[in-house]
C-alpha cells in the first residue's frame, strides 16, 4: 500500500468513526459509520438510523451514498465502514448493490472497534469481490 492510499484510508476511517458516533441505534445498539471518498477527494459521511418499523431503517453506507449524490457527486473510489465488535463487518446485500450502481471496483476499508474505540480488526476488499455478479440495467 502506498503512502497516499494509507493517508486516504486514515482520513476515511476517521470520518466514518465520527459518523458512527452520531448513529441512531436504540434497538440494536449496533452503531455503524461510513465515509465515501469521490475521485475528486470529497468525503461524504453516513450513519445508520434505526426505526421502530425495522424496514424503515437506513444503513450507514446508503446514507453516505445519498449524501454523495445530494452533494452532486457520483464517482466514489473508496469507502470506509466502522463497526463495533471483534471482527470487521461487510456491508449488507442491499448496500453492496447500491455501491455497485456507482463503482463496481470501489475499495472498501472495513474496521471494527471495541466499546472504548480501540481497533479490533481491519481489512480491505474490492466491492467486486463481495458482489461479483452485481445487477445493472442494460447488462
């Protein structure tokens, strides 16, 4: 990994950690933060927002994508996702499909932390490895 990629990852993880601190998770108590960086270097954050009607819950990853699109961008190159627990968690299937709408080869940096905020796990993966046969209209 180059120094530039390491610096980008650190910036994204810090933004995702900040977003995670704002998560609204009164039911699961599982707070998630995500930060997407566009080709131009802009960072957009999102956190999970739960709802008593579970189907209305919004994942952090989709919240970050919505912020990116609302900000006038559609060209993500990387996303950091910070969760709690012993191991990093990959995005759910719906979030993978939403990511694939914009960038099939986007790099995902998955980080897990304990309750005190200490890193417990870290891995990096391409979206195409998590969703090899992504659906796209016209394919």
